[in-house]
């Protein structure tokens, strides 16, 4: 499947002169980084490049073909690509099984099999590879921000979900390896892509949005063998949602409870929301592996500390028992009214330095495995200097920040996340994500 991500030559079939058309946008995105040949029998040149009437007219061999023509013309174009010797195709075109046109999708499947072509699609966005620069997405960069290179790969059955999430996470500075939208999955399914990403050195965490599985048993077998985190959000959980998937990608959703049990047995993390998928992924790419699951809470707001402890207890995560050395040291170096327990309540007059002292001692305390650090930026003595203090003491153990507030809180949270310190707005979401992350390590 490597030619889907690092081809030397690409043909885009269906390139229009209209800069707002799908084929034109795809060609414009690709021609900056790859040798790309536009194909359209009605046009002679686009963006200063010669346009070929047929893909078979291109003198060079082609590693990857991208088809953006009306559905009725797709079979003919696929056969042209087969005669040209192209073995990898992305078919952007829609109008197949997802709209009830099973006959056309069957004909497509036959044509692909005849020429032994691997295909992503139809009815898909295709591929974005942040490392190679391969970008077959037909949404203009001005509308959809492309993320920078990183370790998260995202497989999405839905192009709409995929593009919206990609845009949001790019804005939040998530680093991506690969994004793959496979649509109807006519001959390459989510399992084929999962298997490939399991061996891809650039992919550290695999995130997925699925509505159904083409080959359930094979998917679970492949997932069990992969030694990377796999985090899945499944659409079509409710009966109405399951029915809707039939008209979206033509995929049968299946019973949600069956998925839950099967995923658990295969080591797949099942997420309840698309936001949570990437919140969990964030912990995998930013935090060191935990040695256990005992949590120490540090706060500058007593109520927030209580809410966090409540969540930890309700979700079955144990509180750390502070060591004597830590307790005695803090009791001698912080004001007497500070609560030195779990949670440690540094009070509303907490300073950046008081936070630093508490974090350092808890990092050195062998009785705790993780730190949940609550920072309420509304208190008077907390400012931007808290950011390097948290970063200075991070690394030895996982540290997760909870910070609720408006503009200033969001500003400082962004600064922390830029330094690989994950931040959550509320205790419940932080603890829920933490629990699923810890379960992966069998805690």
C-alpha cells in the first residue's frame, strides 16, 4: 500500500479548469510536491501543465491514480488505468452503493479485480500524509487546515467526520502521520488499512471512526497482533444511527454491545465520542508509560479537588497514599493552612513556586504513579510562569492538568499543550480518558 502515501508519479483523472472543482483542487494540492499528470479530454492545459486526454496517453509509468469523474464514467476510467498498468487507485467519485447503486459498485469491483488494482473508495476523501506531503483531499487548505507531521494516524469511514476532525485537531496543534478516508471500501477495507498502519514506522497511535466492519473476525485478529494503541469510535450505536449508515457508506452497522465485547478481547480501546478518541491519543503521544495507577491530586481550589477525587473513586482509580518524607517536607515548607494530603490543596493564594515545590515532591514520591494537577488561573498569584515550572518537573511520571476558565485559561492551556502537557477543562473528562489510557497497560 506504500504507493498510496509515497508515490513517485500521480495521475489525476477528471481535472477541471474550474478552480472550485474537486479534480482541480486535488491536482493543485499534489503538483507542488509530486510529479502529477492532469487528465481531461476537453482541456489542453491547467496551471501551466499539459493535460492528457486519456491516462493511457501519459508517457511515464504511474504509481497512483486519483479518479474524480462522475460515477457513470468511473468503470471506463478504471479500465483505462488498468491498461496503463496502474495498480493503486483512489476513487473520490460518489454515486455507488451508498445511494443504493449496488450494480455499479459490483461492476467497479469486477473491473478492479480484473486488473489486480488496489483501491481506496469510492465515495471518499482519500489520503493525507503529513510526512510525505501526499494530499488527495478535495477540500481547499483555506477551508481545511492540514496538520503538521506527528505520530497519530486516523482512519475514517466517513469523509465528513474525518475532514472536520482533521481541521479541528490541526488548529489544536495535533501532529498527524496519516489520514485515510476509505468510503465504501470496495476492495480495501478498514482492516487492510489497520494492518498497514500497524507496520508503519511513522504511526505511533491508530485512531478510527467506523460505522461497520467489512470483515469482523479478520479485523479482531489483525488488531490483536498490533503492538500499538488502537482507539475506535463507532457510529451507528443507536437503532436510528445504525439505519442511517446504510444510506451513508452502505455499511451495516451491527449491534453495539457485540462490538464492545469483541474490541475489549482484542485490546482495542472503544471510545464513547470522537473527542475522546483524540484525548486518549494525546496521552499516548505525550506521556511516559505509567508504572501503576495510583493518582495524586494537587489543586489550588478545594472544591475542584473534591470533584476530582469523587471522579477518581467513581471510576475505580485509586488515590495515592503520600509518603512520610513528602508529607513532612511539605508541612515544613508551605503555610500551615495548606492541606497536605490527597488532594494537596495549595489554596487560593498559591504561588507558582508553591506549585513547583508540591509537584517536585510528588514526582519524587514512590507512593504515587500519576499526578492530576488542577490549575485555576483565576487566582491572583498564578501567571504565565507556571508553564515552565510544570514543564521542568514533568517527565518522570505522567502529569495531566485540569484547568477551567475563559480566555486566559485557554491561552495558558495552549502553552502547556505545546510543551506536551495534556490539559482538560473538567475533572470528569480527564478521569474518563485517564482510566481508558491506563486500562491499555492492564492496570
